[in-house]
């Protein structure tokens, strides 16, 4: 039986290094929250994520938070749909090649 996880994440942009004028990467970790759900249908998962209820909660959580591209950002909440159990990302710190 497959499951589509709808999960609240705290996401941020992290400085990766000074190479090529500086580079950044995205990171995030799942947040335990009552809006997190598992659906058997991918369509149901998207309908739930896009619902007015979930979008209102997301808007409230991010109220007053600077944009993720701002140097003063301390993270923003996002809701992801995944076909695997929610997990922190990236699993390993990326390196400039």
C-alpha cells in the first residue's frame, strides 16, 4: 500500500562556500504538526495541500518571516508531498565541484 505524505517542513537556505562568488543550498526538516497527513491517492494529497485550511495555516506560520533569499531569514515553512517517509534534507552536505 502506497502513501503520499503531506508534511510541514521548516526550510532555509544555507551558505555553501565562497567558490565562484559564493553559493547556497536549500535544506529542511519535517516539523511535527497536526496538519501532517498520509493519503492513499496522490490527487487527494494535492487537494489537501492546496486546501484553504492548509494554506491559511501556512500563511499564518510564515507571517512576518523574511523571504528565504534574505540574509536575515531564519527559515520559512513549506508543505511538501512525498512518496517516502518525511526526512531531513539534504542527507549529506553538498560540496562545490
